[in-house]
């Protein structure tokens, strides 16, 4: 394969129907929806679109699969998951190219997504024998113990910023615990998940791994279905709230990884060059800022503010957007026209509210990118906490830079937003770092580093950034339920 492959050389999935019960199915009303390459506007074909009747068929097939899968011995489940990870690595670049063409992220980063997804599956396969209960002392005339059992059918609703990563790294825990799974790919970028079904679907008993594409009515039907035991979402706060309300009707378990308006905090003793590099890296400009963990608010102490800001502007001015399927591309594009218009609206609002745009915030001049949803990294200085760009999640390449002097006022501004996902703290004083980590109202903190996730370390947010923890043993246990058994002796 040409390392500078264009969309025409991407190996797209051959099957575009609904995958459940071990087979591909035409949707009941044969409805199809188109998908495209957001970098060029090129059509990537249509995919089957599920309605409530299709959801019912898929969930019932998944429930039958669950009855089989739960009886498979844990180490045998682990063996199958490891085979899936091997296939994902084997097809890693192919799958990464599909994502690059369908969601706009650069290929060199998508290859890492494929590897991290496979590694996550291996991680949970290794925990197969750790799904343990306890014995509880009851005296000599009884044996009391607990069992951890699978929940049943699990639904995963995934976001568009890392479609293949979420389709792989988020299936290991529910599957190793003995659940079956129905994956709903993002509407904007479903193709890599369909290709995943082609590759790993045959490894599992029929109905264990299922993929159905659809819109809002499909998602609502999945959440409402009485045979679904749990729904896990990576998505927006409004979607998370809607799922919570619907899941309450049947008392479903829910895990939500939602938005973020995350802060980078730099103290006076921090190195300006390191802080500037972290601010740029933490914004995830590579995938156009489309990340819930992006540190989109930089709080710089007044003593280093000017030096850091100057370096940030210089760094982002050197970032060159390009075609996502080109290995040389440093920054991709937004996923859709709707997202492009939303981000440009926030940039206009920032200007109108009095923030100073010091870099980017416009379409690139390169004519090769004229048909894509590209925006150069936007840096706003002189931002105040009351501005829209300071409070609302933009999910685009927009960084707001704040100047602070008094620590208590700074933390009041940092914690004033409705979100609480991540924060990054920069200081050479370890006491300052620990105090700051205790004061930020978030679920995941970096100190003198930024952006990395660590398998085994629980990831999740406070406040409206979600509920539940993932990427760790905590995630595994959230896909189980406890049964107590008391035996009279």
C-alpha cells in the first residue's frame, strides 16, 4: 500500500448491512445513509440504517449470544479476545486509513489508535481470572460467598473523534466479563467499525459481537430495549442526559464519558517553553481539537504569561493541516459541515465578546484543502471566565488563554464550569502540585505532563463530564453484578 495513500486506495468494508447474530442483515425498511470523507467531500458510499424493528432483532440475537458466551470458560474467552487483538494489529494500518478517510484524523495518529485498541483488549483478557467474589464469615454452620456475574447485553454508543479506537478498546471489559455487546458506531464515521465486524466478528459465537448503524431513533430503541442490561456512551452531555432518563425506565446500568472544558494551570516557576509545548500538545490539534480531554483553557501566571503565549503562537503557526490519509499530515479536519459551522460560530463569539484572536481561526489557504472542513488552530488571548469560549465545550481547535495572579481566584475560574474531566498542572514545587491536584474538580490529573492515558489507571470525570471509570479494573467490575449465596451447613 502506498504510504501516501489517498481515499481511493483505502480498503473500505465490503459489507455495509447490519451485523448481528453472526450474519449480515438487510435493514427491515432497507434504509441507507451516505457517509463521506470530510477532508475532500468525496462520498464513501452508503451504510444500512437500523430502525426500532432492526434493533429488536439485533438485541434478541445478542441475548441468545450472551447465553452461550457466559458459559464459555474465562480463559477460553481470553484466548478469543487475544486472537481479536492479533487481527487488529495485523490490519492496523488498513483500519487506520479507513478512520482517516471517514473522520478526518491523520493516519499516523490513527495507527496508534489501532495499537492502543489492541493493547486494551489484551489488558482485559489478562484479567479474565480476576473477576472474583468473596467469602463472608458466618460461623461454623454456614458458608456465605459472593459471585460476580455478567450483566447480559451491553450497548456501546461511540463518538466520531476516534471511531475505531472506541470500537476496540471499549469492548474488552464487557466481553471478558461474559456479556454480549451491540456496538453503535458514530453516524458520521461508521466504516471502520463495520470493517472491524468483518475481521473479528467470526471469532465469537453468534450474537456475541454485533454492530448496527443508525441515527437517533436507533439509539433510543437500543436504550429502551428491555433486554439491554447496560448502556455505555462516549458522547455529548445532552446525549448522556437523554440516555440517563431513558435508562431509568428499565433501571439499566449506565457509564458515561462526556464532554470536558479542561484546564492547564501554569505556576510562576514553570518553564515557559515546556508550558507552551504542553498547551499545544494538550489541545490535540492533530485531530483538530476534537477530544473531550483537550486542555482548551490555559491559565498562565502573569509572570510567565507573555513568554508562554508568544511560544504558543509560534508553535501553532508552524502546524500545517493536510489530507488525513497522507503520512506527512500534522493536523486533520473536522468531521462534518455541522461541526465546522459550530466551531466557526464560537470563534466569532470569542471575537464579539472581546477576546483577542492572536493566531489562526480561519480556513487554510491551501487550495487542496478547499473542499474539506479545515480550521487553522485558533488561539484567543485576554479571555475572561464569563465568555462563551471560556465556559462551553467547543470540540474544535480553539484554545482560550487566561492570565492569573491570585491563586484562589484562579481556582474559582477553573472550577466554575459544568465539566470536570481532566486538568494539567505545571510547577517545579511538588507541594504546590499536590495542593493544586486536590483543588481541581476533575477526575483525571496530569502533573508536568499532559494528554497520556495509562491502562490500569481509571479514567473518567466529575460533574457533567460523566459517570463511571474506564481503562482499568474498575471498568471491568462495572460490567458485572454481585450475587450473594448463603449455604446452610
